[in-house]
C-alpha cells in the first residue's frame, strides 16, 4: 500500500453555519505598518473568508498576522508589511458572524499532534512516518525546507549525512543563521569547528583564529559562491548546496560575528526571504535552533493547496535535545501537523541518512526475524514497507 | 570594612618581556568590512599594544574583533565596522613579538570565575557579592546594564521588583528584544501576558488578541514614549524606564511579531546601539536570554579605566534556569569577572529586590542567632556587612 | 478575609448514580503479596466504595494500589503489603457497576493544577498561595512534610533558611535519602560539602576525605542522635530537627555511600516509614529530588478527613530546576492539589524564609506604592493580606 | 590495522619514589561496618600498595571505599562491608609516605576524557571508538555490562535493537531497576508501556491497569523466569536475556511499584549483586538512568588485569539526554576511560545496532564517495576500518 498524505475534508458549504454567515467587513490601512482597529487575527487553523458569495481559503496562512482582501483573494500579512490602502478583514469572532469561519474539522485526529510529548516516549512511529513522508516528497516533487542551528555542523558524520541527503534529493532549501553557515564553511576550509578538528576534536595550534579568518576571507571574496568557486572549500553542507544550486537564506542576529556577506542584516528583509522559501514548502524539518524554528513555525503555512485543488498539511518536524524548545515550536504551530523529537540532532541526521540511503535488501535481521514478524503481526501497525524489510530474509 | 572592587595590577613595563618587545605592525583596510590578512584577533583578556614607545591598553575590549590604530590610540572594531584605510594590527602571537602582549596576571584569582559551576552548588557567596557590588555601584555613580529576556516580565512580582530596582537607582540601561518589551507593555496595557492575567494566569476572553493589539496600537502611536504619554500603560518596567529617562535598546530578530517601533530591524545598527550602552557599563546583569546575553558577553568590555587611571573589572552576572546558557555566556566572557547562577530569574529578581530594598534593621533572625553567629565566626568568610546584619539583634 | 482551604463538596448520595450502584465485590488473597485477578486499581481521585449500604471514603488514598476491605472500612495497600486472606475489591469500572465510584467533582477547578506549566510562567500566585497555606497550617496544627534532595544543603543561606523554618514551626517531618543528610552533617561537622567550604566553595586540603570521614564517624557513634549529642555538629538542618524532635526518614538507594545508620537498607520498610509520615501530612513540599518526590507523590494521600468530617486537599508543592521532574510529580499526583515551580531550590527556600519570617511592617515599598496599589485594585486578585502589606506605608 | 586497547605503562618500581616509599600501615576494624580513623580513601586512579616488599595493585578498585589487607592481597571494600578484624590501610597521603602510591601516569592522555563536553560537540569519534571497542570485546571474550533506565524500553525500535545486540553477543549482563524490567515485560505481555501501544502510542482501553496487572501476574508466577516459561511474554529485552541465560540484577528503590520478585528490596544486597557483575566487566554502557549509572560509576573498577598480566582500562560510556547526568557520571569515574554522549538513548541504541549488525558491503556511499574519501585523506584521522567501509564501492 503506497504512502498517502492525510486527507483534508473541505467543509460542507451548504451547511447552516456557512449558509447563515455574513460576508467579511474590511477597513483600510491609514498608515503603513498599522492595522485598523478591530482586525481579525490569523492562526494556523484553516480559515475561510466569505466574500462576494464565495468562500476563500488563502493560499498560505501564518500565525499572528492579519488578513488582507486583494481583489478576489485573501492574503495573509505581517503588521509590518501593511501598506496604505490595504483592506484588512475585521472582527474577532470566527464563527461566521464576521464572514470568517475557522474550520478545525478538516484534518483528522492523526494530524493534530500530541502536545507535551516528553522525552521518555517512543519515537519509532515518528521516525517511520518521516521516512515515508520524505520518500513521498522526493518522488512527488516536494519541497523539503531544512531549518538548521549551528550544532548540526559540529559533527563529522552529520555533515556527511546532510550532504548525502541533499545529493539524493531530500533537501530543497536551507534556512539558517550566520553561525551555522560559518561553522560549516570553517570545517570545509580548515577542517575545524571553532578551532577544533572536526573529527578528533583536538584543538589546533592558533585554531581560535580559524573562525574569524574564515569570515574575513569570505568577506574578501565578496560572496560564499565566489569563495567556493575559488577552491577554498573542500566539503560540507553549504558547498553541496552551492554545487546543486539549492537556495539558502541566512537571517542575521545581534550575536553574529562577521557576518558572512549573504547574511540579512535587516531582519524584516530576512523574514521576507524566508517566506519565499516557506511558501513553497511541502515539509519543514527544524533542527537545533529555537530562534529560527519558532520564527518559521509561526510563518510557514500549515497547509498547501495542490494543483488539483486538494488541501494537504505541511508537516513540520522539530528536533532538539531540549524538550522546552520542541514544545515551543509545537505551540507556535498550534499543534497542527507538527511532530516533536527530543534528541541530539546528530543522531537524527544519521538515522535519517541511514534509513533513506541504505537499500532495503541490505538490512541484516535474521537473528530476530520470528520475534519481529510476530510482533508486527500482532500490533498490526507497521507499514507494509517496514514489514517488507523485516521479512526479506525469510523469503529467501 | 567598605566594599572594594578587585584591584588590577598593571604590568611591570620595565620587565624583560616588555623591554624586548617589538612595536606593532599594521596594515591598511583595502575594502570596507574586510581586514588585511594576518590580523591580530582580540580577546577579553587585558591586552597591551606597543606603539611609539608607549604601551596602549584600549579603553574597551571585545572578543572576536580586530585592533585598529587611530592616531595614538587603539580602537577595537568588528570586521563589519572596518572602513577603507583603517590600520589593523597584525600578528597572531601575543607575547610581544608583534608588539602585542596579553596580560593575564593583572586580575587576581578571585576575578577568574570557576567555569562549569553546576546547578548543585552554593550560590550564597555569589548573591552576597552581587548585593555588595550593586550597592557600591549605586553609591559610586556606576552604570548597571540589564540584559533581559521575555520571561522576566511574565511574573507579577518580578515586574514590580524590576521597577523598584530602577526607581532606587539600580538600573541605568536595558538591552532586550521585541518580545520582552512587548510582553511588559501588554501587562501594563491589558493586565495580561500573551492573554493570560499576569497574576492569576487565567486566560482572558479573546485574550490571544492582546499581544497583537498592543503591538498595533504602539505602532499607531508611533513610539513607546507616545503610547505611554497617551496614558495607555498603567505600570511595568518599560513605563518606569520611560518615566525615569533610562535608555533601552531593543534589537530585532526574525522571530519578532510587530515589531515595536523602537526595535532595530538592522542588527548591525542594533549592535552599535548596544555598544553605546556597554561602553558605559560598570556592571552587566543578564537574565533569561541566550541570544542577547551571549552577544553582550562578546561585545562588552571586561574592564574599564576609571578617571583616576585605575583599571577595574566589569562584572557580568548571567542567570538562567538552563545550565548550558550560563556556561555559554561564561565562555564568551573567557571566564573573566563573570558569575553564573542557575535559577529562575523571577526568584533572582525578587531576591535582589528584597536584599537591596529591605532595611537591615528589619531582618528577623533571633531564632538562629547563636547558630549563625557561631557559624560565621568559624567559617570567617562572611563579609562584615553581612555579619552586621546577622548580629544586629544580639547587640540590642 | 482569613485564608480558607478549598472546600470539597461531598457527592449527593441520593442521586441516581449512587442509588443504582451495586455493592463492592471482593476476593481473597491466596498468596502474600499477590492480588486476586481483576482487582480494582486505586488513584488519587477521591473514590467511594459501596458496602453494607454505606459509602466508604478511605481515610487515605494512594496511586497504583489495591483497595482492601477490613471490617467496615477500606484500606489502600501496595501489592507488596497484601497478606493471605486480605479481601481485595474487584472490578475495573469506576461508575458504580462494581460498587466503586470515582468522584472527580468534589474539588473545584482551582484545586486541579494546570498541567505542563512551563518555566516561562508567573509563579507569584503560587508563592502567595503557599505562604498563606503555610501560615494557615502553622496556626491550625498542620503537619508539613518536606521531601528534600541533597542539593538543598549545599548552599549556605538555604541551610539557615531550612533551620529557621523548622524553628518557627513550618517543618513537621523530613523525608530524604542518605546523601541529603550526609552532606548536611558534613557541613555541620567540617564546614564543607564534599570537601568545599560551604560558603566560599574553596576546596579544603584533603577535603575529599570529609564525606567518608563524616559517614564513618556517625557509624562509629551508632546513630545521628548520638553523633550530635557528642557535640560533633555545629549547625544544620538535621541538627535542628534533632534538637526539636522532628522526625526524619532516610530511605536507602544503591547509590549510597556509607550509609548513615538511620538509612533504611530495605526499601519496602523505608516506604512504610515514609507512609507513617505522609499519613499525617496536611501539606507536602518536595525539593530537588525526583526519586523521593515521585515516590511520595504516588504514596501520599491527596486529601485528608478532618476531625469534623470535612474533606480537604493535601497540597503538594514540587520544586526543581528541571521542568521534566516537576511534570512527572504532577502526573504522579494526577494533577490534584499539586503546584509546580521550576527554579533553583535555594532561591525557593530563601524566598519562603523571607516571606514567612519577615514582619509585614518592615517591607519597604514607598517608591512604587501608587503603582502597585493601582495594579492590585485593577487586577483585583491579590489577597487581602498582600494588599495590607503593600498599603501599609500609605496608611501611616 | 587491528583495534587495540590503550596500553597501560606500569610504574618503574626502581624509581626513587617507589624505592623510598614506606610500607603500608593498617589498623583493625573494631566494629562491623566502621573503619578505624585515618583510613586511606580509594579512588578510580590505579593505586599501588607497598607490603612485604611487594607493590600490590588490587584486582579491582572503586571510589569512596577503603583498602583492606587480606593475606598478601589488597581488597577494596565499602564501609558497610567491613567486618570485625579487617585490616584497613591507613594514611591520607598517596605519595608513598604511607606505602600508598597513586599512579596517574599509566594511562595515556586519550584515556582521560575531556570533562564538561557539552551537547554541541562532535560525537562521531566517540561512536566510532565504541563500535571498534564493542567488536573487539565480542571477539575477545569481553563482558559488556549494560546499565539501563526505563525509557529505553518505551520505544519500539529500541527494544528490537537491544534484543538484536544481545543475540549477537554484545550484551553479557544487565543492571537496572524495577521500572525498566516492568515496562519491558508489559510491552511483551500486552504490547503497551504504561497502557500506551508501544508503537502507535495510542492509549489502550483500561490500559492504565496493564502496569499493575503485569506486576501482579509475575508476582503470582513467582519469578520472571516462570512467567516467561508460561508463555506470557511475546518479545522484549528481558525475554531475550532469559532465553540466552544472560544475568540481570534489579536493584530496588522506594519508587518501585510491585515490585517484581527478582528486585532486591535490600539495597546493600543489591549493590553486592551489582558488584558481582561489574567485577567481570570489560566495558560498561549506561543509558538514561542517573541513579544506577552514578552508582555503577563509583563501584565498577576503572581497569582490569588480564590473564597475561596486562592492565587495560574498563571503558564506561554514559548516555543521557540531560547533560548534567553524563557529567555526574564522568565525575564519579574521575574522568578515567569514560566517554559521554548527550542524546536520546533510543537513537543511541539504534545507531549502535545499525553500525554493528549491518554488513560493511551494504553501505551505500556512491554519491559522496569522492567527497568523503578526500576528506578522510586530508584529516587523516579516520580508522582504517572506517576508510575501508567508505572506499568499498570505489574498489569494485
């Protein structure tokens, strides 16, 4: 049985609730970046707007924004992006009174995550689902956006893992900050992260210069692209993205050293560049960064509308060794289509790499075959794919 | 015995090391924001530069920067702030070979913190020292800079505590982000933080609008100052700062909702505004924000030169409920004059408030007086001030 | 208005649910420590048992136990404590079908805690409520049981704080392990904790011997009581308890050095000694120990029946710097009458000490009086007591 | 090049320090469980005792114990295990003055771990070393002791992973508590952990009974062995150990429900049963339990003496998602031959399983072969074994 994305059941527009609803009211923006009072506040739950006898579901939604009527369409905007004359939807109710209906019932239970999932929990199901999802996205032209903190590139195997995933079609965009890209490039330039050899962790002589030396040399080159083209970078995730023409957005913060030339000093512009990527996203994977993950969780639409009109969730996986971080991301996602994993992101990447890039035939499972098969039959929950893997030796 | 700041012993410039040192070499910046190769990388340890037969200690230092010769002085600059023609000090050695001598011996042991201090540790001494330090700074025209994360203003007592500390002269500047100021203003505007009553924590009807409503209304007013002047804010830390004309700098991030009009969208400009405050700092207190704390720890000078020429440390207290955060800050400070406390910042603020604002006479200690006095005598370590407090009833 | 404990509304035994309920069925224990199959599993929610036309609410309840009919009463027992012939209540349903009715409606909402309360939350209300509760218990012959981990006695001020609270009537029993008592006694014997001076944290020469030396000498004395009587202990919480004849139970674990003579090597016997204390408890305060806190949370009754027949909750406060620990305790309490605080327990103890032992008249609040008074009026939630404190200067 | 254990260089007994050393002094135990005053306190660093002109290295060492002379040998004992007449070594110095010499120089640098290694660190090298070590131990008759907390058996894949590792010769003993065994058996008995399906995590109807039902039924059977023999357990780690006759020790705590019949109620007896296993250990792996890990870290010898007289380290890997836990274990090991990993133990187990049980030929590495080979050549640090794996396709 092939993997399928969860279905979204559109509302019955002939039901009483929809039939009796009013049309939206709007008011015009009188000052750039300021909404009229009484605006409607957006959320990640699919929301329908009633206008000119039609029910409009915006192409993308975001949390903590306002809804703007543009011709016959509804666009979701940050306060900061409002411009004079924008027609902002009004009203706090979401039951149709103001022409707005929040529709929670479209996604089934399985899409709504279990909030507050603690570290002492089984993650096998979450991993298996992710593997299925990633294979599905790869085969169906999906757009997987990775949001990465700096610690993912401190590890030797993780840097290889990320590159392999990119080379095999599992990475379509990267969102990160200055530190992540800097450390990865330092690894490719001088084999170190903050002066320590990236495999042995032995500090190199004068290695504390490596971080700033790298930043200065990329700044001298004028761009990461030029720096790589000049042959300075032996390996790493950024080099792989560069080679494969996969876009990355580096948003700035006041903690940045350097920074790299590509880093957005202006955070509002950075946010817009991020949005350009998240608007294409079919799956978002956030590793080891609270700042970028929560920002993306608020911004990225929780669903997308396929070409055939079908509505599907945009899943977000959030992975961090600190429970509090993944819970914050889940909250910013309003628990829709979000899965949380509390672990070291190095293990996460290596796990994903091995699962997606190792041929099924090569798994060695003789010793426990009966045990596992029995178990799978009983629980009756493992996917066909998984069972195939586990039964493979038996069949031989 | 009055409290005194730790002494710094200047080097013996007639010693062999200094006498035999070369003079600094410099090279000119050929492109804005890019250093010549082979630059000298700055650190928080007091560093002397040999030029024209003089040994120059820069007025401020920072970590991960370069040293620029300006006339007869040395200025520490971020890569990003370098401009065409800047004369950058060269050489990696710090033993005089290049005219640069890093001088670790100036501060005594007690100023170098115990790195890796875990949560299961006695903090009494750190608290007592802070109380002495804050009283000293207040009496001697010090400039105490607070760096605050949003969680400090979620608590009823903490908001009062911070305001009282400001009103009593213990706050000279605030460094924070959009969220901290927004939550504090929401509390003063609508008695809530993210829609929950700030004391009872009961969610208010439609309270999830409060956060964006506040942001929108301040944006409409055009500034926090105007918003407060219009009578919208009943209380809170930002209102107190506004009333007392205490400066605050709000640096932006991609996670910001709104943001408030005063928030720096451009992080480089934000950093410069931060630097303006840290250059005046005599004490820095960082609470519950990794981003702003680590940034400030790198940036703020670890010492200052008093008008009489004496060199004294600029202490940094870093407080967070997560051990990893305070360890990162201590590392960014190179363990110089930094003290770490692992606790909830609410308790920290209330502790400081009670210690500094409760008159000594009012402490009630009868029941254990003998016990404690004995102890103090034996350990012989508590400061006179503290002993006075504890002996007070006995003397009556 | 005086502080009152939350009321419990007994069920309406004339309602249909109770009238139509069956009587309990029981089966006899055939082997010590083993229940008949089909036993009823107990929880912390008040539960009524129907027997001989009466509805019995057991004097104490516990989680994960079985209910045993003894004459006309119901006793809650661990599996391990069952003996041949015990009559165990049967049936899994709790709706009356088996004569058992779980009655959730007795306590009002405020008694059911907000589960999953994160560190970034206001704790003022929880503190204020605790202060009221502790004063109430002290004045009304309550029995406050403290459950302490070792880190509370590493801190100079905390040891004093705990002793003062005991001397002022706020401690009726201590539950702990070998490490907590050992470290406290080491402090009183040699001024150190694990060899470091308890105030300065400076390691003492050969200080690593202190821990085992203390253990060995107490073992030589034969008991903590004898060791103290011999004049070896200058101060500390254990000494204070000893002086005041306040009981303490030290339950053993495989991690124990020594251990002290009073430590229960047999954990089942330790548990019974703990139960003797928790059966008297009117309030339980758990600090910085997952093992003992979760154990006590399961064991200690969530309510007690006063002499006048009124049923009141037994509150549990659980305090730890790790969010996960307090959440586990809340879960073991089934969120009934439990309040969680995520902070360093040193600050918690000092906060409680200052709040309960500082006379109200001595609080210094001039500077923000208007501010705060206004705020209290508006929010209208602070207790009379608190308002009195804050208005005191105004009235003068 | 085959993997080799780090060498230990025995001291030069003809050096001045040894030649001039005194012989040990001893005093007799006058009371069971109490040492004479002035005892020598043991540590994990290899320690030589001078007696009858010989230098004795005890067969095993432990931390926080005393050394007892038995005939011509030195035995390390807990205070609690001392019996009347035992001859305890005296003296605090360890430089030979008292006939005791602590010899730090035997192990080379690489065996002394980097203390305070944070979560943001490369773990690839630690993993690779573990894989080599485990293969070596398997091939050379090693004895790998696993110390497990309950969370390892909450996960579907982890339970399979542990069983496979045992079936393939990588597990020789298990040390754990009641909870770990109970949850694993609940999984094998009813497919749940605390009532939730172990794969889907969906709560089962009346699933909260499963935990106590399992405990009660094993108690009825009288032993885990009998319970399994009766066909009640479909799978799981305990069942695998039972089938393979691999010993496990379950040490009790006051938090135990039930407990299982095999659980030691008496912690001192439990500790002795643990010691029986750790005395055979050639490698110890501690996952997700602070209590048992720290206890084992103190107890288990840090070295062993092979039959040929060679001395080799007994490595300990400690893995936990909380940094503080692994740091505590490293401290209890005095940083000798200990490696810390901060991650979710589920990922750890799955990583180890895949690394050790997947044939080298099956790794798929084409896409990045050049990349990786180049990298390995440059860094020149990866083991031959690893390079072989990565080059394998190239050679074809």
